[in-house]
């Protein structure tokens, strides 16, 4: 079977397994070029199969030399479906880590469930040396079943207070279209907080602490996004922003638990990148295309793994931490630099169908978007036949 990129809206319908291998290898090579630093030794990454979670796992393993556990929700090969990108990222990460003598254990299933927490804790106790010293919460999900009452909550990407309109990109037609975000009901706001807020991060930390598997001095973080004025109505001021505020409130509770262990817990605000989760948010594609252009021109653009490398080396394990008034760690300081934002704000209102590819880095946005699913890599034979039976034999 041949696999070509196909999309429905911003959802990728297929994936190239060997392109994903290239993606993982390039992340590892990027860390290799930057060099090793002293940091974590035993890392647990919840949401470790793609985006920021995978980048964190790569930096933990190949930057710090840590053994890692990754928890993710991914689908494998079934019939003509070749699995999700994260499925393959797990397989290739493990392969590369083991080549270097590192332990890389993947758990695939629902991180929100009690069973997953128990399974991971049991594994840490029995086979992972008994404790972890770095726990990163990097889930992005649209649904969550609360183990307390068995109810399933669905998050809503909506605005709060009034309907919001904003330009976004139709990637198939390469045209600017108007994206509308409906106003969320109170129930939708509450459901989004349930899914993307901090409750589950707190449940993880409570379970890990109660089981005695957090090492003395252990650190934990969850990733958040703030974004500039340009996206405020849609992101910060919308349902997802409300969920992130809940994450920050839970982060303060988590910090108190961690402090008792001589460690710390904090929320980290990361820069905007192209991931499976982020392309979904209206306005973000156009903002990111402009941001990439401005940051690349000024030589301060970072990929996910470069961003997490700087964050972990300088701000987690080094002494160059940037924080804000709320105690959040801010590796997004380069994105939020007033000079960068002023230029982005100047360009954004000018973007139209004719200049999309010249005054923005739409090409860079699309390149990243394709690469998340293993497309667009040099050296991969995209015309070659893939054998799904053979691919089904790979194990994570
Ligand atoms: P992503 O879609 O690339 O990764 C999400 C991860 O969550 C995957 O590993 C997926 O398998 C896992 N996951 C989802 N549901 C799960 C479940 N029920 N059980 C187990 N695993 C599950 O997303 P991302 O963009 O890297 O986002 C990760 C975090 O980073 C989010 O909190 C997001 O808000 C934050 N963040 C993202 C950006 C950005 O621009 N992408 C910027 C700043 C912060």
C-alpha cells in the first residue's frame, strides 16, 4: 500500500510510519548536537507520544541520559489503517533509546483512568528502580472519563461571554477564511475544565506520592499556553484558557505536595508550535504562520525539541529560570518578546489570500503540519509500498 498525506480539515487521515521514524531521529539528533547536561535520571512523561510530551521525553533521555516511561493514547495498525503518528513515535523512540542502553517503557491507554495510574506505579516499583525524579504532564485531549463518577466530559473550544470571529486558514485551499467560535455555555466551560484543567495532574501526583514512588527532590510540571493579545479572545479568554487557569490553581496545590518531598511543582508556559492539538484552534494557524516568519527572520525560532531543551537545561536544571508574577516558568519569553509581538501584530491584519505565502511562513507551518504525520521528509520513499501485515508486527 502507498501512503500519501490526506486531510479532513485539520485532521490527518493517514500517517507514514517511516517518516515518523525520521521525525523521532531528527529530534534525537537535534539534542545530540546541543550536548548533554545534568538533569533527570528517571522520567515519567504523561502524554509522551507527540508534541511537547515527546520532545520532553527525547530531551530527558538523550539530553540527560534518563530512563523514561511514556503514557499515551494511540491506535495501532488495523487492516488498512497504519496506526497513529504517536503509535509510531513510541515504537521508534523506544528503539533509539534502547540502542543507547536506556530503558524506555511505553504504556498505551487512558491516562485519566485509575487503572493506568496503578499500572504505571506498579511498574515503577517493580522494574523502574522504585522512584521517578521528573514527572511531566503533557496531555491534550478532547474527552475525559472522571474515575470518581464514571461520567465522560467533552471539552469545547469556545469563547466565553460572546461569539468570536477571526481569520484562519483553510489549509487545503490555502485561503483565509473566517473562523467562528460560538459562545460556551456554563456546562461547556465546566466540562472543558474537567478535561483540560489540572484535576488529573493532581490525581497523578497524589497517587505517585501516596505510593512513595516520587524521589526526594522530584520535580513536576504541566504545559500551558498563554498567547498574545491577537489570540486572547479565542485562547486565553475562551474555554481552554479557563481550563489552563484551573491547571495553574492545581499547580499550586501540587507544589505544596512536592515541597514536602524537597521538590517542586510548577506550570510551564510554552511557545506556540504546530501539533495535532494546536492546529485545531481557530486563528492559531494564521498567528503561528506569522510568528514563525518573524521569529525565523530574527534567528530566535525554535522547534518543539529545541524549546524543551532550552527549558530543561536552563530553567529546570540550570539557573536561568524565567518566571512570571504567578510563579509560572516562561520559556515562551522569546515568543512574547514585545519586539516580536509588535511585528506580529503589524503583519497579522495585512494577511490575505494573495500574500499568505509571502508575508507569513505558511510554508513552514505546512511543513511542520505534514511532518507531524511523517510526511515531507527527504530520504523517505513515499512512492514505495508499505506492507500493513509487516508493520503490524512492530511492538511498542
Ligand atoms: P499533542 O496532541 O501533540 O500530544 C498530546 C498527547 O496526549 C499525546 O501523547 C496523546 O497520546 C496524549 N493523550 C491524549 N489523550 C490521552 C489519554 N486519554 N490518555 C493518555 N494519553 C493521552 O499535544 P501538544 O500540543 O504537545 O500538547 C501538550 C500540552 O502542551 C497541552 O497541555 C497543551 O496545551 C500544551 N501546549 C501546547 C502548545 C502548542 O502550541 N502545541 C503550546 C503551549 C502549550
